[in-house]
């Protein structure tokens, strides 16, 4: 039986390409979605993808590009302009769950990412 990964080991396990696949699979679902689609301007999908990828890479043990380029994440503040309710939270988590499978993220890494995504999605709720 292998030792579970901790958060700082995820990048070493899946690398840059794993995070790129994950985020690409997530954002592929967004444009046509009735809940999340309107939150992401079509002209900035590439930027959104880059920001999420860089945030996750740095958060899980990779190079801190997000912090170097944008400073502290301040995620609640950055997402405040978007009405995020329980339906939005649940859709985001469902899309990320599908992305974990589609991107073929190994089970040990997904076991670390999944609770983080659940927690952060709940933390972002800013509307009843």
C-alpha cells in the first residue's frame, strides 16, 4: 500500500502537463454551460485557463508563477463580481470532477485535489 500524497507532492506526481490537461478539460465544458458560461468572457477563456493552471501548479508544489505575476490569490475578492450560489458551486465541482477523469489524473493525486476543489468551491459562494 502506497503512502498518500500530501498537497506539495501533487505537482511532482502529475507535472505541468497533468495540470494543463486538467484545466483544459475543465474549461472545455464551460462555454456552452448555462450557469458557468456567462461568468467567463469568451475573449478571455485562454487567460482564465492560464490563471487557473498557474494557481493550481503553485498551490500544489510547482513553480509559483501565479504569485509572481498576480500576487496573493485573494480568491474571494477576485470572484466577488460573479454571482456564485450553490448551483454554481455544484456545477463547478461537477465539471472539475469530469475533468479529473478526462485528464486521467492518477487516483492518488485526484484524492488530494478533489477535497481541495470541494472546499474552495464552497468558500467562493457569495450569494444565497
